[in-house]
């Protein structure tokens, strides 16, 4: 049977650097194709070509065996191809309804019947199980709600091919389950889905076929039923990734790096008390909206607090702004690295030194050598240190954020979803960085929606529920079941 969609011999280069080498992709109606590979493998470039955002240097695209050419994203959408990118593409100061119907406004004539559109939008969202008020401004939505709205936008235009680029990266718990259920429903309706995810359990539970890329080359493809976890990972990264967690560094319970007492923020945080010791990874778990991100932002001085005290090395400090936290050797890798952790219009080298106090005289040669050291140790894939960070893959962007804080010489590392949207090889690397930090006597607070990540890397686990600490578990007592009992407001067994 001829595939519904085919991409044949697709090649692309930027400034003489080849990023795709004669890649072939095909997907049938009612089929989910998993597009897998490490960050920087070429996945994003390939789907941008299919989405009409960029043009390939070589190759062709066929729909139902008919060759098509996309000059713009609208051309792709007109041909039934909708894309939900990892980087959200919403208008923050428009309503949910306006964002949902935006692509159709150009064809409307006369006054827009807002009341009718709000009602239509609300009914459509309900069919997807999304409980968003249609009149809400998008700027008031959480990251997870924005992600689900992006998916709703793509579905509203009745796509025949839906491209989902890391759709669950910002989701957790029931939101992930709901999204995966929506994808299964699309399969039943005959929609072809191209699904990009670094969560292999999702791929093996959802996909029919796979295409693996490495360094812009197509290295493997086939039925998902004919491969397994280790085999697929090996194809993606070109090496074996051990599943067994490394032994955690023994931390020093006598040396307290950070203590928080009675931290409160009206309507958000309630009487938070915690300590972080030298060489320790303190995991913080909880469901979306539990207050995990708000907690580390408050500790870092990014959000104001109504009550509470923060102590560093036993000394009370007033962290009224992030710069004061940095001055006390504290760094935050934020949940949204794109808007809060990087300057996308600046180079990789400039970003690495952005948080470090600027000397009166800069030794550019030494600075470059230092940046090259971070790039090598973190295995950041860059064509040059002068490349703009906005053009890098998500994983490489995250490594730049980590390099930025390593350069400042911090003692306390606040990591909020540090492996979100990052491939399995890069995840293992970031885990290794955390262990190295602990060996050097630093302390890490780790927030993650992935419970295996929390369990594998934490000495202790604190669980949040509705803005408070619902429970604390020692590593040897922590299980997914125990964490979830606290996360939903229940009691531990």
C-alpha cells in the first residue's frame, strides 16, 4: 500500500553544515510514527521542512503519491498537515478562543460573532476533555494548559497529518494520559501522527512504526513491535546506556547549605520548611499546580514571599531578587528555559558568561577557552561558539543553561524539570553532572514530574500538595506508590 505521506531524499544544510542527509520518512493513515533521536539529530529540521517553515535543499514530499511543495506553513496546513512545536506558538494577550480560531480569521468577512465563537470554542474544548474557559487570556494559563491549547488548535483545523514535537514534555500525570488517549482517538479516525518524544514508554505504548536519526542520518526504521528499549536506544545514541542507577554520593548531614523556615506566599505556598545538605540531592515531587516551581522561584528571589526566612550556610539572608541569590552562590535552571534561562538572540559563548559578574577587563581568549571547556565536558553540540542559542536543540540549550551556572561557581543548584524535552543520552549526562556537583560538596534541589528520575537521583524526597509539604521520604522508603499517596493529599501507608 502506498503511504499517505512520504518524504524522500530530504537533505538540508546551514552555512555549509549538513544537518540532514537524504532522509526518507513515510506514514500511513491511522498510524503513529515515532521520530526518535538525540537532541541535534535533525528531527526538528525534518518536521520544519514538512510543516513548510523551511525548505529542503534536496528531496521531495508526496501526499497520496502526489508531489507537493510547501512555500509557507499555510501551504502545509492547507494540505492537511498541522504541527505542534516544542516551543509554544500562542498569542499571550489574546483569549483562548482567539488563539483557537486565529488561522481562520483571514477568511471571515464582516463583524466577528464573539459570543457564538466563545460557545463553539468551549464546546470543542470539552470534546477533548480540556476544562479551559474560552474567554481566558492565554497569558493566565499554565504551561501545561498552553500545551494542550496548542494541540487543540492543531486538531481544530481537522488535520490529516498531525506532527507532535515533545507534546508531553511539559505535562504530567493525568494530562499525559489524556493526551495519549487523544492520539489513540485520532488513530481510530484515520489521522496520521508523527510523534516525537524522549519518553520511550510513551513510544512503545503508542507508536506503530519508528524512524531513528543520528547526526542528520537515517540510521534505522521499522515496526515498533520488532525492536525493544535497549535496541532502540542503541540505534539513537550509537552506544549502550546503562539502566542501573549509579550509587549516590554520600552526603554530609553535618553541613547545612540551605534552610528555609515558614516560607509562605498567599494562595500559593503554605509554611514551607526544608533543609539541603552538602553533597545532597533533595527531590521535590508533586502533581501539576502543587507549588513546586513556585517554591524554588521564591527561594531564588524571582517571586516575592509574604513570610518566612532563608538561611545559607547558617546565615539568614534576604533574597529579594535573583541577583542576590546569585551573589550567595545559588543558581536556578528554570522550568521554561526558553524564556527564563537564555538570551536566544545572543551566542552560546555570551550566554555561558551571562550570570557571571563582568570584570573591568575581559580576556576574550581566556573566555573562549573556558567556554570550550564547558562545551567539551557537557558534550554540547555546536557548529561554533558564536551560534545563536535560539537555533540550538532543546537539549543543547539546556546544557548551555547548566554551563552558565557552573561558570559562576555556585554551591546550591535549583533544577526545575532539568531533563524536560531532552534525549536519553543527555539525561544520563545531566544525572552525571548532578553527581559531580555532589562530589564537589554542592547541594541540589531537583524538581521533576518523572518519578523514576526523582527516585533514581534523590537522597530524600519531599512531596508537595496544594502549596505545602505533604510528606517526606527517605531514599530507602521512597516508591512511586508512596509519593503518589502524598501527592494526591492522602496519607502514607
